[in-house]
C-alpha cells in the first residue's frame, strides 16, 4: 500500500513539475512573439512591406495563442480542445487580414525597402527558431500544445519567405515578390487553421460532458 501510494505521489509530482516547465516555456515564447510583433510591424510600416507586416501580425496571433495555451494548461481535455478550436479560428481570421493587405499592396503598392525586410525578417527568424526549440519537447503533450507548436513551425517558414521576398525585391525592384510571399503566408494560416481544427474537433466531441467540468 505504501509503495503504491509513493508511486502515485511520484507521478503527481512529475506531472506538476512538467506543467511548471511548460508554463515557463510558454511565457518565454509569448514574450518573444509580442516583442517581435512590435518591432516587425513598425519595420513593415517603414519598409512598406506586406510580407513583413503579415509576418508581424502572425507574431501577434502567436502571442495570443500562447496566452490562451497558458490559461488552458490546467483545464480539462475537452476545455483544451475547445481552446485549440478557438486558436484555429483565430489563425483563419489572420489569414483573411493578410489577403486584404495583399489586395491593397497590389492596387497601390510600390517596391518595399529590401534592406529593412532582411534585417527584421532575420531577427524574426532567429526568434522563431528559439521558440521551436523551446516547444519541441512538448509538441506531443496534448492537442493544445500541438497546435501551439504548429504555429511556431509555420512562423519559421514564413520568416524564410520574408527573407526570400526581400532578396527578390532587391534584385527585381518589383513589389510582386512581397505580395506573393504575403499570399503564401496567408495560405499557411489557412492550412494551419484547418489542421488544428481537424485534430481538436474529435477530442472536443469525444469527451463526456462530465469530464469537461
């Protein structure tokens, strides 16, 4: 009996310690994304870059996603799945916003400042690689953290796209690479949203109401 009790207590302590580690990681990545949103959005305005601004809005979305993940950490499985569904919807809305920015860029745009894009796109890439590294050990912990990791992984691809757009803008003096990369970022938003919803919905529907309390 005593050995069984100690065994159960050990598992409980491991669970608490794991949650503390996850909470610490989420706080760090949330702060990184919030900081990069401010820097990258300002740089996007200065450079007149749709891709840079789209990437910065993605950073803002991720900061909100991490805040939701922190709040959902100690909740029930169904509650966490519901938060993952909410994140999927939020990502979808961001994609719509990026599409609007692309239309504005095509109609009234001119070539952005490629040097600013390279500088801040590179900074964002470093920040997101740090986020991916921090989240990697917890990517399969539950659907909530899985969707959080998905956001950061997509951000790395978006950052690489911004750097590619900056290089092409510098070589061609055309606004089209900027608009095309912004469109690709929007596509990543939509794909990520659908994947998060597809994974979270069965878990949300499959838990009995009593377990959701």
